[in-house]
């Protein structure tokens, strides 16, 4: 019968408010309702109400009033240990919750990046000592609707070009394209041209470019240069995907221009070579087309899920891509 009573009591405990159980434990240990109220930091009437509810739930007096205070009944004696165990569990849960609040899990950040630096930035992030600072970052190629997605919160922030800005986003300029690399298969005949390599030399071969929103999505700088100079361009094609860009170079015998960071990566790929475009030729392109600035696109501060420190780390990494290679 005793075990049955205990089981029934535990079932009833599970239906009670947690605070009422703490009141029970504190009265049991102190022997006085007013001391329990003081220890729990509540009013005496609140403790009295909890005690009334406990007595009604268990259909038992639980505590008898004696000269030395409140004395537990036999049922209260049986309930004490299970309630103590439950109280310890609650304290553990509270401790874990407080630690989580102090060290919240880093959220998954969705980041849009221009396709002409996305692979170099990904490699920089993966090898950076700051990688653990961010938590997971999911990179997306910058698309025509990326600004709208940032504005709507689908993308946390973006690295794009400063001539966009159609959705009232905040922009922080980072770095301007200050050079380009010529990229082709290692055995491509363009590498037999005498130094220094010229834009006219490149135009003699099948030319292909990676279309990048905000940079050459309307016309490529080399195509514009040839149009303005009246120079014949053998052929021109474009791709929108970085993988397609590499495949085109390998299987179509094309020549392309790439940003400095991506040129370095391409040069490390078997069967592909990349060399800096002479600065005199880069200046020619810059004269016919103003080259854009990479910028950090973000929403207003209250909507951001990253810190200012994280933002500055990303900006520094991008600047270093153009400084160190």
C-alpha cells in the first residue's frame, strides 16, 4: 500500500506548478512557512496559497502545526526525496539555460558573394584563424535578386558591387578591382605571344568571360574596348557559373580575364595557367569602363544577426585577397 501511495503521489506532483514543489521542499527543510517565504523571496500569502493547493492535490495535511514549527505527515516524508530530485533537475536545467544565454549558438549566416571572388573568399575563410568566430557561413553566388533577398532577410549580407543599391541597403566600400589576370589552358597558343601581352593579342583568340552582376553583366570591358577602338574580336562568349567558366577554358580553347584572387586559384589548377595582365593594358580597359568597387551590403543594425566585429573581419579578408596575391 505504501508503494502505491508513493506512485500516486508522484503522479500528482507532475501536475503541480514547479514553484509549489519548491515551497513544499523549503517548508519541509525550514519547518516554517514564513521562513520559506523569506528564502524564496515571495510573500507569506503566496506560500500559504501554494500550501493550500498542495494539500488539496494530495488530499493530505502534509504539515501539522506544532510548537516547534510545521511537522511533516507520513505522506510528506515519502514525497520529500522525489521532490528533492526534481528540484535538483530543475537547477541543472536552469544552469544549462544560463550558459546557453551567455554563449548562444552561432547562427547559420547566408552570405551572397560576387562570383568573380567567391571561390577565393571561401578558401580564405576556410583557412582563416577567424573561422570559428563566425560559425557556419553558407555562400551564395550574387544574383539579380540578391539585394531584394538581403532587404527581406533571406540573405544576411552580401559582397557585391556599388552600382546596385536599389533596396535602401547600407553599403560599406571595401576595395576596387585594380588588376586582372589572363587565364587559358597551359598549352594555349596565347602564351607564345611575345611579352608584354596586349589586349589586341587576346582579341585574336576565342574570348570568354564570367558574367558578374554589377561588373560585366551588360558588356565586358574587353568587348567595349574593341568596339571603341574598332578592333576585330575573333569571337566572344560568356558563362554565368564558375564551374562552367573552368570547363569552357579546358574544352573550348578559350581565353579569359579574371580578378587577381581568382587568377591565383586558376593558376594552381592542373592544365590551366594564369598571368597578370600588364598594367598598361589594364589601364586601357579602365579608360573605357569605370571598374566597380566591392562593397558590403547589409540591412539596418536592428535586423543584423552578426556583430560589427564579424563584419570587419570579412572586410579585412577581402582586402587581403587583393593585397597579398
